[in-house]
């Protein structure tokens, strides 16, 4: 009967595999797990509510969505494109690598840029597209536009994921340290940060090289 408590995990796997609504899948899985674990309804609702309040900062990015839509409607994207068009030495890789360095530097000081919404879509991706078009000497194809969107998003994800534990006060560092202590391992937040620094540096180097190779997709036909 103990295995029934794992039914919630199975629901999450099935729900994500079938592409059901993510929020609904998580909530239903939490309710099922709680009920099968012997929790009464009141206690279950209290636990879910407490967890939501404790992690409410995760949903703060929603407040920025109206602002992003407003500045995009007033031409922020076009301003970014025009700025890059005037900088003829800027290439897609240079823009991506500068953003990657800024992403990791932000992680060092505990600054979360929430990159996909605030930076990648309205700024980074259009800037990279403009630089690629200038480098190629002609309009980009739909396939090339999609490649740039994917590369921009990937650079943001890599910078965020591998540099999120560079700040001792970040939630991830504190969670790792507390979890290791609960398992009888004397691990401090400072140690977690120390071992995260080499990972962030390696990520910066490897992704930068990959971005430089990405430039070759947009070389002018006469330069190939």
C-alpha cells in the first residue's frame, strides 16, 4: 500500500507526456498524493496554501508581462534592431556571449533577470536577428529566424541553470546545504558556491565557442 503514495508522481509523468495542462496536473497530483498519504482535506489545503505563499516569488514574473507588452507596442524591438544595424562589427555570437556573461554575473550577485520574458523575446532575439541579417547581407529565412530564437533561448537557459548557485543566499544553494545537512553531511552554502564556480566558468567557455560556430550559418555567400 505504501507504493500508492507514488501515484502522484505517475500522474505527473503521464500528464506531461500527454501534454495536459501543467498547473492542473501538478495540483491534482499533489491532492492525490496527500490523500493517499492519510492527510485530511483541511490539512492538505493548509499545506498547499502554505507552500504557495512560501514560493509566491516564483510567479512574480507575471507582473512584468503587461510592461513587456507595453514597451514592445511602443517600438522597443525596432529600436533594438536599429541599434544593432548601426554596429556593423556586432555578430550574433558577440551579442549572445555578452548576454551570457551578464546572465552569469547576475547569478554571482543573486540577481535573477527572468530572461525569457524580459530580455530574450523583446531584446536579445531581435538584436541577434538584426546582426545575423547584416552579416549575411540579405533577409533571413524562417528557418534561420527559428534557429536564432532557439539559440537565444538556449543561451539564456544555460547561463541561468549553471550560474544559479553562485550566490550564497540563493534558494538553490540554501536548499542544497540544508538537504545535505539533513543527510548528516556537513555542507555549507559557501562550499556549494565554491564548487559551482568552475561549472559556471566551463559553461561560459563552451557556450561561447558554440555561439562563435553559430556565426558561420550567417556568413555572406561570397565569404563561404
